[in-house]
C-alpha cells in the first residue's frame, strides 16, 4: 500500500468496510435554493424552451440546433455537432481521436459510450523509454507512435444506431459541407494555428498543406479554410458507415501512413476497434444524483469521491471564494488525485476499486484528515516528480432536446491538433493519446499526472483519461449537463460547476464565469485563476498552500434544465468563439 498518512486506507476499507472510521458526521449544509438566473444577476444564461446546444464553436452549435429543429433528438444533434467540430475545431474536434458520451433519456435511463482510443497490438510497456530508461515525451506526443487506434467514428455510429433517430449520413451532411465549401476562420483557431499549429503541424507536409498557405504562414482570422480530403473521408463514412473508417479506404490510408513512418496502427487494429457501452459512475450530493464517466476515465469516480468528502463540510456557509472553502476543496482534491495515480486504469485490464473509492465511508475517513488551518504537504501523502503544465485542447459539448433527453460529450486528440500528423490523403488529424498512459511509473505525462501499473501500456488497452461528461439529476430529471476540456483540470473544473450550482446557488452562467482553482496532489501547487481576492490567497499561503496564479482553466459548455422544462445554458467566456443557442 503506497498511500500513507491516512486514518482509513482504501485497502483496509475494501476488507473491513471501514467500520471503525466513524467520527466526522456530515455537516448540516446550508445549501441555498437553486438559481436559474434573475435580472439582478451579474451573468445571464441563454434561455430557450425547446432544445439547446452548448459547444466551443458557433458553427458547430448551429449545426446541432438545426438538427434539433428538424426533429432529431439530442443524440442525433450531438453526433452532428461532433462531426462538425472535426472540421471547424481541428484543435480537438476529430475523427482521428476518441472520447466519451454520457446520455440520459427522458425516461430516466442513463448510460455511457466509451470510444476512447486503444493501444495498437504492437504497443508495449516500455515503448516510450530511451536507451537510458527515461520516458521520451517526443515519442509519445509528436511521433507516429503517439497515436492510439481512434474511436470517434465507432462511438458516434454506435450512439446513433442505439439511441438516435436519424440516419448517420444525414448527420454527416453539415460537416461535409463545412469541409468541402470551407468556413471562415475565427480568432480562436487563427491564434491556435499561429502558436501550437506551427509547433506540431508545420513539419508534416500533409498537415502543412491543409492549415498553412503556400507562403508557409497559417490561415488567418477571416480567411476561408477548405478541407477537400477531409470532406471526401466524411463522404465515405456517410456512404459506407463506420466500416469506411475501420475496414475501407480510410483504414488503408491510416495503416499505410503508420507503416511508412514507424507507427503501429495496422489495418487489423482498426478492424478490431470497438466502442463500448458502459454503466456510468453515480453518486449523490446534497440530495442530487450525479452521473459521470467510468473508467477508462478517472473523471466520474474522482468527482464523486471529492463530492463525498465535501459533503462533510458546510461549503455554502463558508462561501464561494473563501479561504475555508478553497482549503477544503484543494485538500480533498489531493487525496483523489493520489488515488488516481494508484488505482485507475482500463477496467478491461485492471480491477478498479470503484465501489470503495466512491463510498461515503471512505470519503468520511478522508474528510477527517483535512485540517482547515494547515494544508497537508503532498509529500506526506506520496512522493513524486513534478512537470510543467502545457496547454491542451480537449473539447466538450452538451445537448438537450425538447423531449428532455440530455447528452454530454467530451472528446479529443489530446493536446492541440494531436500528434500534428494527418494520415495520408485522408485529411484526418491523428491523436497523441498514447501519452495518457503511464510511460514509466512515477514519471509525469504532459499534464503532470503520474501513474503506475494500472495505467501501464498494453496492447488493446485504453489509456486513462480525465474526461468527465457529467449529468446532475434533480428529482429524477436531468438538471445540469456539463463537462470541460483541460487535461488533469477537467475533474476539478466539472466539480466546481457542480459545487457553484448547488452549494453556492449560482445560475449556470455565474457558475461558468466564476474563477477556478485546481490541486492535483502532484505537483504540490494550488493553481488559481485571476479573480480571487489577494487576502484569500494570502490566507491560503499561511495555511500551507503553495498558491500559483495560472492562465484560464477549462472551457465548460453547460445546460441547466428548470423543473418546467425551460433551458438555461452558458458557454465558457474562456473560449472565444463558443456559443450556446437553442430555439
Ligand atoms: N487526453 C486528456 C484526457 O483524456 O484526460
């Protein structure tokens, strides 16, 4: 057992049920009434009656709203948005990556679709170690070895087949048009092409030919980006279904690209890929039910675990942005991320102690360790190496239809533009999700996350994720649909959406706009956005937190549903170009 300094260790809990932990009784919470937004509020949600889409890109949001207006359900609209983002938001939208869908039907059934990438058959535990045995992040991030077998097309096809109402080809039409006829580049894409694009795309001729002009400069804001090859690939999927991607011409392109450049994904890997329907992680918080993504994402388990710990404190009374509330939340986050490094991995390969990690008894034992006045140094929980953060671009979108079906999707290429490699003439950018495996125990990945055996590389295994599409249910009905990009910060960003809405009574726009903070145990730093009072930050420092002011965290795209069915939505102002709209 590696985790130390705990009154009730998880291993012991598994055996004993932690009967002796007792002690901290749940604090009586002064949870305020729900706020949907009143005139006097500072931030106002978008308000609609019938259907709503919230995504990082205005063009993609409009595609989803059109599908809803034409009678498609939330799954149809979500899939159309996902395909559109693969064209208009190439930083993260994708066909060559993977992700997760969480959906709750109007009838009250909640399920998930796991379309996370899988390690190719030729992958091996030490494939990213150099001759000295050190992890080489260039290999796991920017080489042909960086890509896992993509899952997006299989995931979308499965979602539509099981829960959609319109043909897949119909849902691909808007994306085909956007790729074939082009679209006008917005500020966000222009900026990302200038910075990250130059780093990862320019050195690959097929990628350069798409995103850069003949003079070698990236396309700018206001210019039209046409992606003819991507349009052809989308058209093939419309005509032949997912088989075009996994067995047909697109599979040939991907396998040939990999074979020519030392990559591993073969035609057999693509043929063998399966999206999987999985039972969601669920928990309760102050009378609400919460559903989120199970392993191979760590998101759901740790959001529930942290909320269970927080239920032992009266956050509402402490107040948003108070040193007390931040201290409690940061300490709870440390415990969760320490457990993540030890226990979480692909459930098809490792036994994840899911029930124990999300049990109220275990959370109570952790709550008892939390000292409001003195932070526990991360080194007292478990030692590890530090790594700097890098920006990342996952993306999330939320959809609710007029029947009351709700869908939350988070998917990604991993970092901005993934590996930067476009597969042959397919126009499809490939992911660099292999970096989400633990290349070497204790060595941090691009997000500074460490892991061990549970997340070691194995053929056909899915790398551990933090993506957390989440639906909170109130009195049996979907109430908050949310999620975010942000790598390791996804979990704490979604957590803050939930806590801001429930404990601090914020409307969905206020909850989105509120400044965020994050602690992931290692490195031992409390990262905060601008906007917290200097007095609060000084108090936190005096209580042992190592405060660091950081750039924006996350980009939530959320919808809140009032009991009368009115929809309230908010796109994150941290992402210029995002749009929440409906009808
Ligand atoms: N690639 C980031 C994540 O899945 O958490």
